[in-house]
């Protein structure tokens, strides 16, 4: 029995490891290209070390999806091969029940569930919080080293709080500079346009970073306080104009529930000072973390009967089945997550619906397979 347990468990464990490795590469590369490609194209001087920091941040967030999916792929492949080679029939003829044959798989499911639970509770929130501040911190570092590289060439920059800037970059200078300053309500205060100039980063008297511009052939228009319109009759024009821009990178106004620790979620789920939608979102995040942690058990239970009844050895069949199941399961979870603030639909209860559906279906299929 120990030999059989090691055989079945070892096959599933090795296949799951390979599947998780391949899926991790695909998910991480896709995430890097989606989130960082535009930044790297707009700012080629950006420190490439951000890629490794981004990978370190996005990998824990991806693993909570990758581990259950990889486990499902492994079960479909291994049990499909056992069925195709008649090894499964030999095990049943020896008197072993379905539950006993699958015992090492259940133990692996419990182990992976505990791992996923720890990722959802500890690693993923910290990674999400790190990713929220990663780009602003890297842009701030770039501003200190090379302020001109801060501005994308021939594109609008809106990361600096209170400003939108369009610049055409030259060698060591800007050939065109257009800027709009806004108030706290994002209503334009003044409009500035110049044929270029230079910029450097300095510290003001309070030690805060400031971008100091020396603009050439610059024109400026200021909004009239009474009418709210810009002065257009006598705009100010200067051959040389110094201009200071307080350097404060726009950051998220508040952390999303995905970035909150478990303790913060539990303490705020009934916080009456928060909006009802915010409390619903926090409760949904609690349910999502717990529900995702059970995905290994849920997908494993439905994967065993599907892998055996497929009776095909080709890896493409197992991967296709896992892809279909994974898409349906995770699509339901994503759909519920999109409704996280819709308190009228009770999304924190709906978060358990995919697990209940797949668990019910898996138990029925497994019991039917055990009676054969």
C-alpha cells in the first residue's frame, strides 16, 4: 500500500510542480508585459530592476490561482494515464476502494489548501500593497537621478499630483513643454506653453523635492477667479522663465481591500464609519480569500472522475479539460469579485457559490465512479 501511495502521490506531486512552474512563467510574463511595457517604452531610462521587483510582487498574487489550476491539471493527466493503461482497473480488482486509491491525492489537496490559505492571508496582501507603491517609488527615484527622463517623449504625463504635462524630449533638454496646473477639484488654474528648456531636481526649504524648470519663450495664461475663465487678452510671455513644480507623485487615495491584512479586514468589516459599499467590499474580500483557499479540494474532487472517464493518454486532452473547468470556475469568481460593492446582491455570500456548485458536482461524479 505504501508503494501504491508513493506511486500515485509522487506522480500527482511531480505533475503539479511542473504545471505550476509553467503556469507561473506564463502568468508572470503576461503580467509584466501588461503592467510595465507601456512604462518601459515611455521611459526607457527606467531602472530595469523594477522588472524583478514587479515579478516578486505579482508572483504571490498569481500563485493563489496557479496552484489550484496546476493541481487540477496534474490530477487529470495522472488519472487519465492510469485509466488509459488499465492501472486503475488493476487497483480496483485488487480490492481497493476509490477513496483508498485517492488517499495520497486528498493528503496533497489538504497540504496545497494550507499553502494557498497562507498565500491568501499573508503573501498576497503584502504583494498587492507593494505593487500599489512600486511604480510611484520608481518614478520618484528616476526624478532624482534624471528629471528629464521622468517625462515620456511626446506623451501626456499625469503622475505628478496637480499637473498634466506634455513634453518633447531632446538631448539633455526638452524641445517642447506644455503644462496644466489643477486645483484640488481638478479644475485648471493655469496653462503654460514653451518651446523647451531644462529641468533639475532640488529640495525646497522644508526638504521636499521640487522640479526647477528654466523655460524658453514661454507663455502662460491664468484662470480668472471671478469668471473661472482663462485670461486671453493679455497673456504673459517671457523669453526666459523659471518655473517650479512641487514633486509629489500621485498615489492611491486608499488601499484596496486586496491589500489589507487579515487583521485589518476583520476589524473593518463592521466599521460603521465606512460606507456600506466599502463594508460589503471588505466582507467579500474575506469570503474570496477563504473560498480561493478551498479551490484545491474543489477542483481536485471534480478532476479525479473526469480524468478517469476521459480514458485518454494525450496531455492535450487533460490540459483542454482543465482549461475549460478552470475558466468556468475562475470566471465565476471574477464575476462575483466585480460585484464586490453591490451590497444588494450579497457578494460575500455569492463568493461561496462556485465552490458549492463544483463540490456538489464532484461529489456526485465521485460517488458514481465509486459504485462501478
